[in-house]
């Protein structure tokens, strides 16, 4: 799967290996999970709670027993209590009264214990599952997310988790209740009268067949429903995130038609699911009621014939009716089970995705720095990067960047600049060769160590919900407010932040649309400054800045970030000019390498770019 | 960071549950026939369940006691018929509502989506999309389930309980009264519980919305999370929120457990008392054994309807809060077009004109300075005006006023003399085309994305022309399926520069009368930028354009430049004039504090 994912990357100019189409599991929202993964997932979620599930089941068992005792006490009261009372013996009746009181209070108390205990198990499982989905998604590569879309991930962690919640909160109780009452009532019936009990047990045969049929049909319907709601969510999220262009280009009606179609698909599968349930209910009720009538008939004959006590028949009749009470609940359980199974399959498919960039198994630390300079040496050692079916982006690439050097990389779109940056930031791993930081392969570094080493600032400056200060502190979560402000000041962002309604504590979501793209890029820089990495990568990170903003960034790089190793990818040659060294890339190769002055003086590509840029400055 | 999730809009003063739920009526109305029939069917089916014990009583007291085989057959036959009818009615009820209920949910979701597309941008700025999404998904599912189950069964079980009580009283009024004693305490407990539960249910729903927001942001911001290796702390904040939700759910469970236990115990105690009293009376000969069996059988048949009240009320309460959340969005004021009156035409003033325009965000704190204040600006027909200003000076806001993405708070904006405030938005947005600072592509083909900017008649020639202007024809041609390649969130992701060029092509494809470009060339490399500029010059000749510019190269596209400073137009003139006359402008263009910018020429 990872290779298919890698096929989708940022620069489409290079070949891509898999066509998009209906055969694509991403488009069908149908990532393959290994066989049995769904069941394994459910088991692993419940495994930790095995003991508590057993206790909950036990509580429910005792509670059912207390509830089921009612008719028995009725039979006892009529058969024994009445004659005894007539004979002046109040004992049996007092026993009945005490027994009923005990059962009623016991049932209530156990009900309370069970509901709370089950909720605790349920919520712990959900917390676990939500966490697993989230953590796994965070580990998966950027490419994966570009294909999977935020909408699907939302669907997995909300509506699909919700299906499991229904199964656990109602289903678990239903299942335990159904099994317990089937077993206990059957036993009581068998004990009361072997014949009637046997008929009751025999009626489970057709019920089992019904259940099997229902499961087969409902499984397919629920799988379709889960896909359909994910489609709805994807479209919904995309519209809300792009609401400005939606408005400006009058997409409202077209969107409504598209959304309507997706929504209708969900509506259909939803209706189908409800209809399957209706079928099951009719079938199971018919079986149950026929059995009840049969048993009564038989029992009545035998009472009439004198081979059965009236009290036994009365109790049996009460129990028989209750024997089938849980078939509706069984239906509800099956319903939530199938719905949850469909959702869990989707979740298992997501969790089965291998991270394209695995965490180091035996992490090493970076060596102590030789001198006082904060930078580190970067080496691309025979690095080749390609997508599965060829289309090499970097054909064997060697590069050494000494500690503390600022290197600018220029070249046309698709020349491989971004790939270079992403390899160094370890968004990808090279197909061949190694990327070394002070002699250590990036693949051998644990994430925290890697990020002390290398940090990348990209063009998209996304702000998370929360305050401006929190957004900057992503660079270093344990930073104090002073450090956050110092970083903002160093990059020239302090002025605008101080001017916000609540300064650093301004909630960006409340005014999220109102922090301009340039300001967001400044916040992104402040983050990087705060992270204080040995190697800083700037991938088109200044595109939305105005000239003073760009100057501030350059100034910060000369002062605060002095001595860092820096790789700067920029279209603006003003940024490039201050570099120690310029690399010009073309088709994945370095075609020019030198100081800006050397290259400007020459007749190469950089000189051409530079002239064009000088012209653009003055018009 | 999502440590403090976007606060969801606080719940309005609590209204009565019934009044909230009545707001669902317009959606239920179209399916009311089937819906009410299903309700009636459910009531009949439940009453049948109550009749069955009576048949049993008749069977035991009559034919069985009399040893009458024919009567036993008859009784069993009745029982079978009743059973079949009950089964069919149960199925019928579900069949009747299956499609209608899915359609209610679907209609509500469609309306929500449609409404959200038309709510002011300011609304979207305030609301995290996760909160909107959770209203459109989980909340609506709760509402659907409520209509399918709790609503019907509250009614059905209510009727069943009343009918059952009547039967009990008819069978034996004194035993019946004993059974009815817990009714009042149960009702009091239920109403107390309902209030408490509603508050917690609402909190849980809001927390689901916050969680949704974090999930969404974790994907939208994945490059930052990865770039800083923050997936652990991200997962940590997610966990904190998820734990918050867990504890809310647990307090919900605690409430539910309490009420459920009480609802189980109280009626059961009454049944026990009735049993003891009944037995005594049977012993005294005041009551037949059959009557007592039938009586208790009826009482036990009422057990489920009574027990179920607890969770039915809980589900209803969740539906109430879900409905409230839904209507919080639906009640927000849509953008409305002014009533069609005589268009205010000032024939003389052609072009794009701002007259004393001021703007402040509707939710800005009292006393905060307006973002834009008294903007007077005239872009003559066919002219291109560059808008230059420091970061955060209000340039983007100013451009957003033209297609009315935001509404000016004061003054007016005229397009060829027509006040945009009284124009139909649809027409306004046809006249004005925009390229945003952040180029958003939708899940559609490249061609469709570009042609969004033109009317339906536009086809390949227009597309080719627009791609050519934006210098996008080259890379689009190399895409796997050319202009038919899917892009956007569900398609191929393009680089920033490529997206920007497509957004530019989208803005110019319809040959709009007015063009608003927000820093349209920022992500392009120098060579491409030069080529786009050359092509764009041709386009700009025949349109009236406002271009936000950060750099001299973009300013060069314009005939004149306006300098926006602290919400006001500080100066208007040509690039050269402003370089000489305004130090701020020179600073913005060159980054140098003094008039160094001149030296560049």
C-alpha cells in the first residue's frame, strides 16, 4: 500500500504510476484490511477489559435471575401460599413477600451497578479506539493524508466509532441479556415441564436460520452505509473549508446537487438497513408467537387430562411469553453488531496502513557537537528516490552541506527541490542510499531527536485552533511565554500579534480568517525559531511575505539562526542572495553549485534567473 | 494547539423540550401519513400484547378447568391469530417508517448544508468546521433515531401503560390501586432526571464537535505536525479532549443508572405488594386464581413499557439537545439580497468606486478600531489599480468587500455606478471574479475547476485560453489525464505554484468585467512570473482590476497604486510617484527604511 500512496505526490510532472479510477481503493473508500483484522481489532479492544466484562456479565446474570424469579414466586404463592394461608400458616406468604422485596431491590441495585460498569468499559474501549485511530493517522505519511482526505478520517473517528459505541452501550447489554434470558428461561421451562421446555428449545432452530440470513444481508447494507456517510462528510468538509471560493464562484447550486446525490446514497442505504430489520422482526415474531400458541395448546391439553398442575401451566405460560421478549432485543443487538462490524472493517483498513516512514527500532542519539556552533553537517550519500514504477525524481544524488552553511536551492517546478527537502525532513525515506545528519542515518533517529536536528517550514502556514501563543509553541511545547514572545519579536511578528484583541492569547479560530497569509507565515517562522533546530529547511516559506517581512526573516536567519545549517528553497532570489551557496537543480540533478557571486558572474541558469529577477524588481 | 478547543456557541436559554422538538415538524410533515399510521399500528400491536394474557386467563379458567377440548383448540387458535397479527403489525410499523425516516434525516442534512453555504463568511470564521460537521452527522442521526424509536415508544408505552392500568383496575380495582401507587414518585423523578440529563447530553455533543475539529485540523495541519515531530503532543491534546468526553459520558451513565434503577424498583415493589395481597384474597376465596394470574400477567407485561421510560427519556433528551444544536445553525441569519428595487444607477461613475467605505467585523469588541475607515477609491474602467499595504493593513478585507464576502459596515461600493448592496449576489459575483491569496481547488477535474469561473456555455477554447494566460497549459498537459485529471482534496495534490496558476486561470476564464486578484503571483518562480505577467497584461487591458501586491513585480501590472495604511488610503499614484513621495511605500517595496528604493532604478 505504501507504494500506491507514494504514487501521489506533490509534483505531478513526474510520472505517476497508478491511474485514478474506480478501481482505486482510496476512491472507493475501501482500504484492504487483512483477513480477520476486524475481529482481531474488536478482540484486542476488549482484551484489556476481559475481567470487567466478566464481572458485568455476572452482575447482569444475577440481576436477570432476580427479575426472572417473579413468576416463580407467583407460582409458589398460588400453589403453596394459598393452601398454607387457608390452613393458617402465614410462613410461605411471608417468604414470598420477603423474596419479592429482595428481588426487586436487588434487581434495581444490580441494574445500577451494571449500567455504570458497562458505561465504564464502553467508554474506555472508545477512548482506546479513538486514540488508536488518531495516533495511527498521525504516523501515516503526508501522501496518505492527501489521498485519504480529512473527511474520511473524521468519518472513521466519529460516525464509525459511534457505531461501535452503540454496539457496546446497548449491544453488550442486549447480548448478555438475550443469552441469559434464553438460557435461564429455557432451563426454568425444562425444569417446570420437560415437554414444554423441549418445544421452547426446538424453536431456536428456525430463529437461528433467521439470524443467519439477516446477518448476511445486513452486513452488506451497513458496509455501503459507512462508505456513503464518509462520502457525505468529505464533501461537507471540503465545502466548509473552501467557503470563500464557493461563494465567489457561485458554486452553491452545483454543490447542492452533488451533495444531494451523496446524501441520497446514504439515505437509500439507511432505509435498506431499516427494512432488513423490519424483515427480521416479522420473521422472528412469527416463529415466537407460533411456538407460544403451540406450547399453550399442549400444556392446556395436559392440564385438562390431569398430567400437569394448573399452577405449573400458569407459570409456564408466563415464562413462555417472556422467553421471546428478547428476540426484539436480539434484533437490536444484531443490528448494532452488523453496523459496528462494517465500521470496524473500515477502521481496521485504516489501521492496517503501514507508515511509509517507520519509527526507528533501535534509535541512536546524535553525536555531541564538535564546537559551539549549533549547526550540523548534512550528507546525501548516494541517495536515489523513485516511485515504484520508475519515474525517478532523484537519480543518484550526492551532496554534502557542511555544518552552519546556508544553501539555497533553485530550479523550475518539478526539478526535485521539494523532494530534496522532504527527504532531509524525513517526510520520505530514500529508495537507495542514506541521508546523514552528523554521520547518523535519519532512519536511526527517534522522532524527538530528529526534530531537534531538522525542522521544516512549508508554504502552507496552517493555524490550529487555540491561541496565537499556543500556535507558536508548537515549535517547543515547553517554551515559556517569554521565549514565545522572543521568537515572535525576532521574526518581526510581535507588532501584529500585540495588536490583536487579546494579544498572544487571541483565539485564532475566532479570528482565524482574519490573520492574513503573510502573518500566518510569520507565525510559522516563529515556531521554527522556537524549535531551534540544528538544520532548518524553508520550502517556499516566504512566498506570502511582503518585502519587509522577508527582510525580517533574513535578519533573523543572520542573527537568531546564525550558525544553523539551512536549506532554503525559494522563488524569490532576494532570499537566495544571502545564501553561502546556491544549488541549481534540474530533473533531479544539481547542474550548478557555487556561491551566489560566482554564479551571477557566470553564464549559467542562475545568472539568467538573477537577471530576470533584477528586471522584475524595477519593471 | 487544540488544548483549548474552539468554544462551541453556548446553549441558549433552555426552552421546553416539547417546543424544541416541535421544530422538527416541518421535516416530519411530508411523511406524516406513514409516520402516524406507524404510530397507530404500534399502539394496536402493543394492545394486542396486553390482550394475549386475557386469552390465557380465559383458557385456564374456562376450557382447561372445564376439561373442554374444543374450547382449548379455540383458545390456542385465538392465541395463534393474535400472535400472527402482532408479528405482522410489528413488521408493518418498521416498514412504514424505514424510508420516511431516512428521508427526514437526509432532508435536514441537505437543508443544513444549503444553509451553511449561504451563511455569511463571518459565521464560518467563528465556527470550527468540526462543530458544523458533528451537527450534520451525529446530531442528525440522534434525531432520526429519536423519531424511529423513543418518540413512538414514549407514546406507545404511555398508551400501553394507561390501557394496562385501566385493565388492571377493571380486573380488580383494589389490587390495581396498589399497583398505581408508584406513578407519582416515578413521574417526579423522571422530570428531575430529564433536566439534569439534558445539560450533560448537550455537553457531550459539544465535546464530540470539538473532537471532530481536532481530527480535521490534524489532517489539514499534518505537514506542521510532521515538520516539528509533534504527533505525540498532538495525540496528547486529542487524548485530553477524548478523556473529557469520556468523563461526560460517564456522568451521563451515572444519571441513567440512577433513574433506571429507581424505575425498576418502584413498580416491582408494587407488584410484590399486589402479589401478597392477591394471594391472601385468593386464600379467602375473594378472588379466583385465574384472575390473579391474569392480573399479575398483565402487570408483568407492563414491566417493559415502564422500565423503558428511563432510557426513552434519555434518548429524547439527547434528541432535544441535538435539535437545539441543529437549529442554532439554521437560525443564523442568511445572506439576503436586498428587495428588488430600482437599481441605484449613477450613470457618470463607471468603474469600481469605493465611497467612504468602512468595515469592522460584526463580532469585533466594542471600541476596537475599524479595519477599514473611510476608504475613497476609484478604479477607472479598464484600469488596473494595485493595492499595497503592510501585512495586516486590511488589503484582503478590502478585496473581500467587492464580491460581498463581507458586507461593508459603512459607505458604499459602486460597480459602474450601481451600488453592490442592492445588487443580486449572483449577478454581482458573475461580474466580479476573484483569485484568492490561498488558492483552493475543489475535488473535480482541472478543467472543471478552471471553468467554475465562467458561465455554463464556456468550453475548451475558453479553458485553453485561461490556462495559457496563467502559464498552466504546460504542466496541465503533462498531467496523466490532462485537463481531465482530478485534483483537490480527493484528487492529485499540486504544488503551491501550480494551484495558484489554476486559481488565476479560474479568475480570468470568464472574461469578467471586474477582476480582483489577491497577490496572484506570490508562489511563482521568476521565469514563470514574468511570462504570466506578460499574458496577464493583455487580460488586464480589457477589464477593471484591483490587484493586491506585495512586490514591485506585481505592482508593475498596475496603472496606478493605492497605499493602504491602518485602514485608510494613504496615497494614490503611480509606482514612481509613490516611491518618491511615500517613505512607507518605499519601505514596503524595498524593505529599506529610507528612500533607498529610489536607488534601485
